[in-house]
């Protein structure tokens, strides 16, 4: 039970945040110029004493101070001594209390995570406090196919529609989650008990989807099937498969399935990717990886090492990191590329791994992931080097609106709040809608 004092404080915080959001929303119509920062655009070399110009949610210009075009009447922001870089992109997250498929079947292609996300969950604010601006929200890996993922921009909003990030001229707003290995095998009910049976069931479903697609184009179209519709989007390259896989043999199975059915694939976790890095690179498949700073976890991830990012990158694989929040707290996301660099990963590749590489893996690189004119004004202000353990996220901006400000005590509570600080549950901060 929360004390009355805490409830009152939280209600006040909600009010303050609402006023700040309204003020920022009103101000975004005016051009803003952020001057004096070191800027990592992720489309070229770092800019010392740089300037970033934004208006109406987009980037107008970026470059050295004095070399950018600044509209008259622009709001001046002194960013001296800080670092500006693109908003971080988390390709694999479970924030929002997301739910997916149940135990009735190992394959749920028609289940949509959009129907199981709570946008008032405290994880949203924690992710903003970590500098994350875009997430790919997936359901769990306890199924061979747990359903359709959801891309979210972590804007201020009260419904899922306010946060959705869909492909241009499309109602598709995510990918398809698949898995293999121990999680999806289980040992009871309708679930496959072996790796070989897992792959066989996935193949059978894709064959069924191919037949469904063929019938759609016939004179005798089939009855509507929501699961088959999602899989046809996968087969047509409209929906990317995000595949949970750890062991080297499971990775190769995922690559075989991709070759057999021709879908777009991103490998996730890839704990033993370093063992088959050349094969992944030859297949031209990107890898969204995780790193952990303490031992433990499942047996199939026992060979997860810091060097994974370096080895994959050196082999030519497009590498991103993800949080798998709550496995890694969203507020600590920048530690992942830092640990990659510690193991010898190229610094530029490490910075790309949480920005433009993630954008490419979601198929959204035309909008996000780098600071370039015409792209969304998603960026963060840092207190220092992005890969330093002493650096803090000072501000997070999404489409020209500030959604996190560490100098605000209410925002800072989400930045510093400890485990079970308020409600005694798995969340780090109490869900403020309760």
C-alpha cells in the first residue's frame, strides 16, 4: 500500500509533467537552435562546437556553429559542454507491460502486441530517462511465434495510437516475433519438445501461409484468417521477422528458415554469434545483440561474451544492441555499446549500434537513427562522452518535444529511482496512472 504522502506527490508529479508537456508542445512550432555541443550525427564525423536546428518536429540543419542556417526568431539553447546524439533505438524491449500469446499453441501469428501494451506503464518514462526514443516492443520468447511486434515513439501520449510508429503509407507498425531454443520448446502440452520439431512446426506454418497467399490471388479467395494475413505480410517483405536465438546451431536454423521462405530477418540475442559470425555475414542478416555485466541466466547463453559485438562487426554483420528490458534496465542502455568497446569493438560501430543500426533493423532509417535535415528531431543531450560510465542523460527530445529533463525533480525520480522504490512490484518506479 502506498502512503497518502507518496500518492499526493505522484499526483503533483503528473500535474507538473502535464504542464511541462503542454508548454513544450506549444513551443515546438518555433524554431530552436542548440549551440555549442559536441554533436554525433551518425552520418559523418563528430562536430565540435556544433549547432542543431529544429522546427515542427524535424531537423532543419546541423553543422558547426556559424555554418548552419538559423531561421529568424529561433529559440536559442546553450548546449555548451554537452554532447548531442540521435535518440537511442531499442530494437528489443518489453516495456509497457506487454502481453502476447498464451499456452494454447506454440504459434500465434495473429496476436498483436499493440493490444497488450499499457502506455502509462512506468517503463515508458524509464526508457526516456535512458535516452531511448524508439522501441520495438515484443512479446515473450516462450513461443515459436508469439505474435506481431509494435514500434513505439516514446512521445507524450495517453493512448497507444499517440505512440505508434508505422511504416510510411502503411498500417503496419511492427514486425513478427519468432524464437527457437529452450524457451519455445517447453516440455508439455502442444509445444514441441525438441529443436527439430520446433523447426518443423515453423516450416509447416509458413507452407500454409504460402498456400493462403496463392489462394488470395485466385478466383476463389479464402475466408479471412488474421494469422495468415500477418504471415503473408512477412512473406511479402512488409513485416520483418525478429528471431530470438542463442546457440550457434539455433542461429543456423533461423538462417535456413530465412533462405527457405525468403523473409526479412533480424537475429536477436545471438549469444553464440561469435561462433558463426562469418556465416551470419555471408547471409547478409543483421544481429540485434544483448550484453550482460554479470554471469548467470539460461544454459544456452553461457557462452555470451563481451567480444560478441566486436567479432560480429569485424565479420561484416550490421550489429545493434538492445535492452530486452527488464533484462537490462532501459536507463542503462548506453552501457551496452560501452562494454562492446571495452572488448575491442570499433567506437563508431558501437555508437551506431544504438542509433542508425537499430533504425536499419526496424526498416525506419529514413526517419530516425541519425541527425540529418528532414529526419525526425529525435535527440538526446548528454553530460559527457556517450560511452563513459560517468555520463548522464540530461534531456530527451522526440519530434522536437522534450519528454525528459533531468533537472526537473519529477523526471529525475525516474532516472534515479531504485528497485521497488514505491510499489513493491517488479517496476522500478510506481505506475503513475494508478
